């Protein structure tokens, strides 16, 4: 009786070994996968009001989109397929924002999943001065998020992107803050 | 009989374990770059970016204009200037890691003495859908300029990122005395 | 009743001893080896000026020391400080471009010397990476307080590095410091009068 039970226990322990190893690995990996998903942009906030989205304590809308480089907006023509897209967003705070606007990420994406990151601040400001020499350049999301608007006041954010001409009609602007991820907003540019 | 069996099992498991230990890839390789091979002239494509090497030139002296001043750089070896066209497939990215593996297998990173030259690709960002052309400049001893392989990546020491290995052509590599680099390349 | 119990205890003790002997042997061998390595006297060879010294990853030959003067790229010395510069020929002996020459040279008889700044004399500009097997004339500059009295002779230590194909942590190749390789006595001279700039 006793050796029989002992043998059964021995076999049971041996067989449960791969199961336990897989479980230990899986639990650890799952924690990391969950954290990675939480940090990435995976949930799109859908809007109720046409063109206006509620995100991170403010209502967001697309203010102005400019496509430069084909001679229609300004006389500038860029070589080849290159186009400059200038995107302006307006955010009206309906809550106290506090620290919620941190680590802003803005990008343009098309229907195939390609992503364009905005131009860096120095280049963006240089281009702003070329386009509108008499006006101060509108700040980008990174700088604006350091001083978010107070309740019931609005702020304008501008970012510039270099995109190929064939993707210009399928672009949408994506924005997210670290504290609100995985939620993000996506507004089609309508070019 | 049992003892013989036991000894055989011990020896066998020692051999198996030793083989497993000797053939485990090191940590650096497991978390290292994802390599794609190719040759000069064809478009070598990885998942995130691709490159096509157009021309390779050698020169003893490089010259360019910096803020209106003429700058010259000479080398105890030779300058190797590689013209390339880069394309990004997924996202905006820079291509800052450029190394040439010389004939002896030594790794020559791109020369920081010539980083301020116009049209250097490691200072540009490549946007998806927009091919970007430019040059990479290296400083290599003369005897290493045979069987060169160009290694490109987003940054030096890529970890689980794409790395292109492109074999550069042997023939037709002409050496000049002096190469002027203008705004649109050499 | 006593004898059987003591025999059992003896056997148990013997088994425990045999089981632990492997671990004890390993510890003893490791200790003995590290003691043996330390036992060899630490004599650092004295090397003459302008003789190449093989420091593992770098080959350096020190040519001379000067004080004062301007930086090779024209920038001025910080007010309140004076400059000590050593001229040398530096070569990268490893397989990859590297810029870790900052720890190669140590000044023995200057207290609290800061990190030196290296200049490539071919360009008269700051030195970045050094390519393998391409020796260059290089100047290393230390900025020390101006009121420090400088010795007539600089005693310089050259630090060596050894290559480990698999290190102890990641099994990755790397260069690790291996102690001083050579000692050089450099006479210190004031800088020659600056050439007239065109």
C-alpha cells in the first residue's frame, strides 16, 4: 500500500513539473505583457459630439489642418512626394487637469498602420516663422502639457509632420498621455 | 550489470549536458540584432527599414563648407564615402548606426571627424514612404578596403532590432586625391 | 546499546563529510588561487619617453609634457586654472572603434587631477572615436588650479586592460581594467611661445 502510494506521488510530482514551470513562466510573462499593453496606445476614445472628443479632462477638436508642398496652400513646392502637414488641435479643459497631461505622444497614422512622428521643436519653430513671420509659433504638445489649461479655458497645440503625398488623404492624428494610456484619441484629418 | 548501466547513464547525461551548455547562444546573441544580408545595388529590406547602396568612393582628403569656412580632413588611411538611399517601412526613424567590417574583420564605426559634412545620413530622420538619400563617411586603413561589409542599424548596439549587412562591391572602387562634398552629396 | 548507536552516528557523520567535501574543495581551491595571484610582487616597469607601451586595448607612446598655452582648438583655459598637456601617439589595438582612452593615463604626482580632455592634433579639434590600427598624434590636457605648484617631472601611470571573451555576468565580450602596465617620468616644460596667427 505505502510503496504504491509513494510511487503514485512520485509520478504525479514528475508530471506536474512541466506544468509548474510553464505556469511560473506564464505568470511572470503575463505581468510584463499587461504592463506593456497598458503603456501602449491600444484603445481609441470614440466621440459623442461630432468632431469633439473627451480625453484627459478636456474636450479635443481639430482646429486647422494645412497641407503644404503641392503649390496650393502656399507657393512652396517640395521635391518629389514630400508634403508638410501642419495640424492644430484645440483642447478645452472641463476639469482640473493637474498632472494628467504627462508624456504626450502625437503622431499621424494612415490606414496601413504607418506612423509619422512630429518634427523636432527647433525645426518646427523655424518653419512656423517661415510660414507666419509676424506671429509667435504655436507650441507643441510636449511644451503645452507642462502648463495645462485651467478649468473652462482652452489651449491650442500645433505639430508638424513630413509625409508622402499619397498618404495625405488617409491620415488621422493620434494623441495620448501616459496617465491615460491605453486610451488615446484619433481624429481623421479630412485632407 | 546495474552498475554498468548506471555508469553508462551518468556518462551519457554528462555528454548531453556538456553539449547543451557549449551550444547555448550567449545572452548577447539572444538579445542581439535581427540581421538581414544583401549586396550593393539591390534594395536590402528588413522589417522596419531598407537600404540601397548606390556608390562607394575612396578619397585621401575630404573638403566641405561649414558656416562659410572651408574645412578639410585628411587621414592616415583612406576615406570611404558610401552613398545610400534609405526607406522606413513602419515609423519615423533615424539610422545612426553605420559600421564597415574591413577585410580583417575589424569594425570601423562611421567617422565622427566628418559628422558635420553636409548630407550625412546619420543626422537625418527617415519618414515612411519618403526615400532619403545621403552619405556615410568612414576612415579606414588602405589594406582593409577589400571585402567590405556595411552594417546599418537604427542605433549602435541594436537589441532585438533590425540590422542590415550589405556586402560592398570589390571592383571599380576608384580612389581620388580630394573629394568635395556639396549640399547634395559628393 | 552504545556501540550500535555510535556506529550509526559515525556513519552519518562520514556521509555528511563526504557530501560536503566537494563544496569545501571548491572553496579552498578558489581561495588558494586568488592568494597565489596576489603573491606575485607588483613591479611596474619603468619606461622611457617615446617608447610604445602596450596597454592591452591601447598602444601609447608619451612624448613630452608642457604647461600653459592654449587648447589646440583655440578655446581658452578656464580662468583660475592652468593647463598641463601631454603629447602622445595613441593607437587602438582592439577590433572596434573606441573612445575609452580617458582612463589610460593617470597623473601620479598631481593631486585631485580631473578627467583629461583629448585633442586630435591632425584636426586641432576634440578627439572622438579612434579607429582600430590607425595611430594618431594626440594631446591630453588636464586643467588644474592655477595656484598649484607643478613638479619638474610628471610621473605618469599607464593603465592596462584585458579582453574577456565571456564576462562573468552576461557571457558577453568586454575589456576590463587589469592594473598598471608602465610608469613614465615626463619632464615638464613651459609651452613654447604661441605662433602668430595669420
